[in-house]
């Protein structure tokens, strides 16, 4: 897949490092609020094996408070500009707002990662005009209330149908098929059981014939299962990442880049051994 002047091959899983420039994200909120701190963290993640750096200026954890457009712009644009000028990586903008997408791409982002799958006002048309790849995520409800009572008849089937419909919407808007990535949205309007059903059947999303993104790092599907706090979920997160690799994941969105790079090396060695 082409991201600006950079090409990325998905013959092996690639790492997307999480960079939240927010005060309230569930894992690293408040840790990278200054531009220099954020850029230093991005450089560390790239040094440790990240190909993508996913910059987010609004928390989407359950119950998170919505952030105004200007606040989000003020948080993400200076960071993206400095990363683009100093670090060799593919910058992703984690947003659902059309104006933030546009400003971020102009600042140097080359992937739009939208938890709302381009359903917010003007998001689809804006992404089509920007002509950069997009990652479409499934979410039942919206962040403020998504974990209250998530229900599905068949979570895998319903998520698949939603992503298929959003792919078709993108194609209809003029976004190229080779510019689309899908994400089943672990933790976004799903119970513990729903999340592990999606992980068990993650390979089914290969039938959509686009790259797949898996984001389970440090989430409640790990913490609630193991009874671990956010900062004690490394082993469970790595287990989920490795299982996603075995099910064909193209991109792993993670906080712990160095450790994830290690498991990918082990995974790749196993697959290359006769």
C-alpha cells in the first residue's frame, strides 16, 4: 500500500505505535502533552520497530468527554508537523472530524484512522478529496455510551457486514480499494465475549480483501480477563497480538512497540522454517 512517498508491504505484520497527545487517554493520557515529549516518544517507537505512528488528540475510551475541533487541532497539528520533519515513518491521524483530517494530512499525516469509519459530517467526502489511505473501524454506539449494553445477534457477522458496507461507501465516494484498511474495533461497543469471538474469527475479515488492523493493546479485554491494571497488561496484550498475527493481521496497533516487534520476529521465523 502506498502512503505518500512511502510504500508499505503487508507480507508481514507491521506495527502502529500509539501516540496520544491527550490528558485523558486510558493508558498514556498526559504523558506526551508537550510537542518535544511526543516527538521523542515517536522516535523511540520508530527505533523499536514501528512503521506507523498514530497521533490522537481526543480520547475514545468508554465514557470519554468529547473534545472541541479547535482543541483537537491544537493538540495534533504541531506534533504531526514536527514528526513529519524529523522522523522517517508513516504518520496516521486518529480522528473522526473532517477538519482535523484535512489539517493533519496537510501537516504530514498519510493515513486517516477513523473509529467512526468516515460516518461523521463531511468525513467521507473529505477523505476522498485528500486521496490518502483510510482505516475504517467498527463501533457500536459512540464512545460516551458504547460499553453500557452492547448487544449482537452475531458479532462477527454484524461487524463484517458493517465493514463491507463502509468499504462500498468509500468506493462509491471515490476512495480507491487499495487505499482501504479495516478494523473490527476491539473494545468499542463489545463485551469481553464479543471481543474474543472477534479475535477467534479475525481471519474471516480477510475475505474483505483489504489489509486488517488489530488494536487490543492494554484494553479491558485483557485487563478484565486477567484482573490486571492498565500498566500490568503487557503479557496479555502480546498474547492477543500474536494470535492476531496467526489470523492474518496486517497492522498491530500497540503501546509496547519493542516487545511487539520481538513477537513478530518469532512469528516470522516460525513461518519461514521448513
